[in-house]
C-alpha cells in the first residue's frame, strides 16, 4: 500500500456505477477513506454533512456529467467550504476539458481510469508526495493510453511552435493550460511545472524573449517525455506480388 493516500477522505462523485466502483477500489486499496455519491445533489449533501460534523473531505473526484449538473459556478457553493477550506476537485474526463466546464478544478485525470494516474493526481492535489507513475504496460489499456498521450504531445508541440511563431499569446496560454492540467495525472510533474511557467509568463505579459525561452524549455521537457513513452508499431504492409503462388 502506498503511504501517499493513507488517511485521506475522498468523496467519489461518479455517475456510472462501474466507474464509481473502479475509483472506489483504487482509492481504498491505496489507504484512502471514501464516500460515494451518484449525482450532483448527493455530492453537495455529502460535502455539507461532512463539514457540519467537522470532518470535511480532503478531495472530491467528479465526472463530467456530475460537473455539468452542478453548473459553471457550483464549485464555489458554500456547502463545499470557503476559501482554503474548500477541498480540491478533480475532474474525471475523456480529455482536457476542465476549462469548458468552468473554473475551480484542481486537476484532471483521463479515462480509462488507471491506478497510477489517479493515485498520483489525488496525492498531488492533497499536498502529499506523489508516487512515481509505475506504469504496468501489461495492464489492459495502459499501453494504448500512453501511446495516445505520446501522439497528442506531438500535436501539441507543433501547435506550440506555430503559436510562438505567430506571437499568439492567448493560444500559448490555452495550450500550456491543457498540458499543465493533464501531465501530472500521467506522472509527468516536471512537464506540468514547465507548462505552468509558460502560463505565468503569458499572464504577466512578459517580454517575447522571456516567453520564448520558457516555451522552448517546455518543448525540451515535452520531447523528453515523448521519448520515454511507448510508440505505436508501424503497420506491416505485405507485398503480395513477392509471395510465391
């Protein structure tokens, strides 16, 4: 059992029964104390009840469906706490779509839900030491997930270069936000920090030279991450004309 989640109280607000049980199993296996919610109303009621008895949740995991049902500003609801007392909310998503669902999410974790990404993300948002990802490529879905992430990083690298060439600061900020939100859930915290530094440069209206330096550092880290991930095997094309009849 990893020490990173031991003793944490986590509210799992997941609408799908199978996903809810998978998330609950992963978190309890890692030492977390969990409560389950199926709807947005269940989430608010559970969070409010926990605060009332003086034992608030350390973090909340929600799916896109639950987040949408809560509305764009629901994460600011008083039932969830105020200011620093509000638990971080992690969004379980098919992609990096936290911005489209409104502000307030501490992180995203991508489906399919896998142990390394969920454990690392929950530990990070709760201020615990994040365990190394320790991906098991024999676990169903892991290899394909990492291959797809590698491919998405390749597309993002091209987008960063185009945005920098066009001096499009807003595009750079959005791209960096996507990387910052997703990278830690795969265990790539250095990449997340590099992306966050680019966001800060944009928000601070830093000189182009400084911003460019941070973008190039991000691209170097991104290249290192891609090099560490599995590649998709090229399709094997058989020349039928060369085969004996």
